[in-house]
C-alpha cells in the first residue's frame, strides 16, 4: 500500500489498550493505516522517517477548560493586585491608585479574601474612597467580588433584586440591604465581563488566536469548553467567532462546547437553547452537545457544598444548584435528546447529589440511560461515594495542577482550619477513583489567557505524579510548595497521566472513534518528543514540550 508517511524506530505510546506500545506507524489520507512493529512496514511504501528511538504519543485532550470566559478578561485592565493585612490597608492601597490615576470610568483590583483578616468590606467603605467612579475588587480565586454603590446602580442591582441562585450565587445582604459583596459566578460574572460585548470581532479573534497558538505549541488538539455562567450572550458570541474561524480553516483545535444553566427554573429554556447551539454550532472542529451546571462553589468563600460543616463557620456551605430529584428530571430529558451533562462539583455534597440523581435515573431507565455524565474538580469526596463513580458510570474529571494543594509554601496549613484535618489531608483522591475502575480525565481549568503557564498539560502531569511544586518544577519560585500534598498514595503514574490526557478524554468528549489513541482508522494526530516521557524524572516532566506535532490536515471530529 502507498502511504503518505511512514515512521520507524520510534517508541510509540499508543493509549490503545489492545496495543499499548509500538515502534512503527504509517499514515495515509490523514489516518493511521498501520501501527505495530517495523516488520509490518514491509506492506507499505512511501517517505520514511527514522526517529532514532524518539518518543511518540497521541495528541493531548484537555477535558475541562474555559475558551469563551477568558475573552472577557483579555482586554480588562487590572489597576492593582492588593497584598495587605486588613481592611484599612486594602482601602489605603486602592485610594492611592485612584489618586494616581484619576478620572477612570472603572477601577479594577484583585485581592485574596484572607487579606481582610476576617473583616467585612462593604460598599460604604468603597464609596468613601471612590464615590464618582465604578470600583470592583475580584477575589483572587474568581468566585466573588466586592463593588461600590455606583457599580451596583449601573447594573440596576437594588435591595429588591432577586438572587440569581438563592443559597449559592447571590447578592450579600445585611438587615435586608446590599453590602456590595457578590457571591459566586452567576451573580458576579455579568458585572466582571460587562464590557466584553463591546469587543470587535477582530479583538475576539486575536485573543482566540493566542489560545490556539499555545495549544498547538504544547500539543493540545481537543478540549471541552466549560462555558460562562450567567452570561450566555458573550458565550454565544465567542462560539460564533469560533464557528467563523473554523469555516475559514483557522481553527485546528477541536472544541467540544456546552450551554450553561444555573438553576432548575432555567432547565426548560436551557434545554431548548442547548439544542439550538447543537444545530447552529456544528462545524468540523466545533460541536455542542453538553449541558453545564455549577453545582456548588469554592472552599475559600464557603460556597462549596459539604456533607459535614466547615469547622470555622459551623455551616455546610452553599446549597447545591439542583436537588437530586430536580437533577434526575433533567437527566431524563437530556437522555431523551442524546445530550450530555458536565458539572462543577468541588464539595462532597455536590458530587453526592449528582451520584444520587444518576442512580435514580439508572434504576428507572436501565440500559436506556446512555448519556455521559462528568463531575469536575472533586476536591473533597466522601469515602462511601468513591466506588459509586465506576458503578454508576459517572466520569471523574480532575485538575491535577491543583493537587499540590493549589497554594504555595505549606499548602496544607491554611486548609486545616477551613476543612478540618481529616478532609484537608484527604483531598483530590484521583488514584482511588482510578483504581476503582472509574473513568478519570485531566484538565487545566483556567479562565484567563494572560498567562498560559497553568494551562500547560506537562505541568499538570508533573503535579499529578508528585503532588508538589518542587525545586525541579518549571514554575516561578513563589509557586513552590514545601512538601508533597497528602495523601501521597493518591500520586498517579506517568502511564495514568498520559491515558487520562488522551483516550479517556476522548471518551468523555465522545470522539474516541477519531481521537485519543494511535490506532488504525483514527486521525493521524501525534506528538514527537526528544525525551521519553515514560522514563523521565517525574519532578521535571513540566519542562517537556513536543519537538514535532503531526496533525491530520482536515480533522473530522464527528461525535459517535
């Protein structure tokens, strides 16, 4: 057979369980036509490349990123990062910036919640230093903001404005009056990203091109876009640009998209919108077939939903966006329409609600239940729920870059008073889920294009294997942690990291017939490395970059 490309003398990690390793391959018309040993190449003729033993793996799949959300941050100037010790120092820092840059329509700052040392920051405090312009301070983790009265007024938010998702995403009130603290994404995102709709197509395309270029450089060839909460208009506009780029032949990365809803009362309309998205955004490299729900929030601001109370507040955190019965009803509708579900689940109460809902529907529908359900993040899990993922067929998506404790220095220390010692030392139990037979996938989950370092899959691989940012890690000094994050028996192997970033990701996205492994009949997308990742030092994997990236010229990623 005539082949377009023949490779021999390579160490090929295929991600194909039927043939995990090979030494040779052949490509014709953008597909693998042979994968095996060099003896089998005798049936093929064409240009031959001897790789001299170099390492080959499939293209990488990032199974939870934010492609649309970062567009809103791309052109929003941050006026200052506030590092302080208490409310008054924070106010003084901001007041000085405002004096130095007078007359801006809006001032934007970023600050850690812990910098306030437990003090409350109110709109009255912000009004005192900034009465004539809008002022917002985004909490560094991105799940809450503080704003002044002028910004509340410009968005028409009053004491009588209903909360977007009561108990989860809301406008904080004291004695019935707004404090200026806005909690969780559905409430804050429309404010943070409110200027994004004024961006030109050219500006959006330029931002997307930066992300595309990065993805190509590191060998990412497919992603799941986890969407924007509370701002469907911007989400759709960016998808419109992605569709146009693909029509122009300028989108080489396959984007598996979603439509986001926040609460049960949005389910009916959201389902119709998701079906519309599936119809309208369907090109070679853009498909939409997944509903996304933020089931809970984050630990820092106590919006992650827990089964047992937070030690410092005595509460179990925010309510989940859906109760199990409500989610079960939605699952049945999605199943009928052949649409999938992807959920933000940080706390154990959030993921249990999902597992309970899937169990309800599986009992009712049996083999007729066939859609893919993915729980993302899974920072804290109850012991008794760990075996349920495999049993119920729920996929587990982790962000391994967080598995160092998602902090710096002694990353465990601030978590113990927040979660208690038992929970703080039993986070990110990906290995336990993997060993139980659950399908585990990996992701980067970032919301800004300003710095792509945290998006790097090789950084994720390293932290997944080591659970710390060591002196050998390709990371700034200030990001280093002092020891592996517990429990150390949750460290993954390089084989498990590669599998989760390839074929498992393809299964989650429903494109495993085209991508995710080097196998006959699949798209000829693969990466060539000088270093053998299977034998490389785990504490330096983050320095690796593919030396060569081979892709099918015209990638067809039709869903099965």
